[in-house]
């Protein structure tokens, strides 16, 4: 069945393949174009470097008028990521715009990794260490970077 | 065009004798569509074509383009369903006020 949301997602997928942004990738699951798997590579020169972080993106038929639900499947240690992998990012909530596409979503999350917003913490320990103890913060991040290679 | 005939040069030039004359002038004009963008930023299809929803429902004749006062343009159907959620332009976040509707 082809609906506007599904056709828009096919376009997003085509754009992602033809013009792939650096360090992110994503594709719809085989049997449901509304559910995507994605990978974000930790950006260079950040504590997240070399991490391969997996995510799921769940769209509804209201896309692009409503944002998808995005969550990390790989374990994450970040001030704006909840323990269940949910992401606190304004453009995925109240600052959503229907002009965003999958490529924009993934690159926004990628840049959030090294530019956390400690004012709206989703992980209070990560927010506290980020502000007060960078060395300990980076140690915790290294641990989840290593873990990201092991998850199936 | 070179301006050397009128600019003062350090070398003494003979008076009342221009260095060159224009024998031929080919004016070149550039044109572009009178829209800021040719693609609808919401459905990502060309504004000259119908939007995704209308192509689906084979109502391509009714699908028109609307310009906001911010000069951003979208298919009317695309912006209409967004305006149920917010009255801001999806591109610049300014309040959406219709400037004109057309094709």
C-alpha cells in the first residue's frame, strides 16, 4: 500500500543512498517501511570516536507532519539520552519541522553526541560528569564505545 | 568591461586618444523562476508537479502552490496539513501568512 508517508520515506531512502551524509547510515526494515534501522558512527576527535551506535526509527502515517520516535539500541552514555535509549532532542519534539528527512534526523543526532545540552538532562550522571569531571565522563563513554562493537 | 581607458595610469598616455574602442557588445541576461525553490520542502516533489498526496489520489489538477509572506512556497495540501499542528513556516519558523496562491 502506498501512502504519502510511505512514499516520502522511499524518497528519504533514495536521497540517503544517492547523497549519503558522512558517518551515518540507515535503511527501512525489509517488511515495514515505517520502521528503520540506522547506524551513527561516533564523530572523529570526540570521546565517541570509533563507536558504531545502532538506532531504530519508528514513523507513523502522519510523517512528515509528526516526528518519528528515535531510540538508541546500542547502549549510550550521554546527557541527553535516557536509559531506555530514548533521545531528548528538541527537533524530535517541539521543534520538529515537516521539512526534515531521515538524513537530517541522523546528522542532528550525530552532532548531538559531542554537543550535549546539559540543561535538559535525560541521564543525570552523564550530565553531572560532563560538567564536573570530564575525565570520568570520557572513561564512561569509552566503555560504551567498546560495547557498541560487540552488540549484534 | 575594462576600465583602463578612463582610469589614470602611471604611464603618460597620449591625450584624446582612447586605448581601445568597443566594437561589439554582447549583453547576457540571466533568468530564474520567480520562486525561492523549485521543490516543496515538505513532500520533496517539484512544485510544478502535484504533491505526493494528490498524485496518490489522482487529483493532480487541484494541487496548487502557496507562497507565505516569508516568501517560502509549498504545495497548498502539504502546508495545510502542517498548519493543523503549527502556524509557523516549516522553513523559517515565522508566522505563516499567505501571500499568494498560484501554480
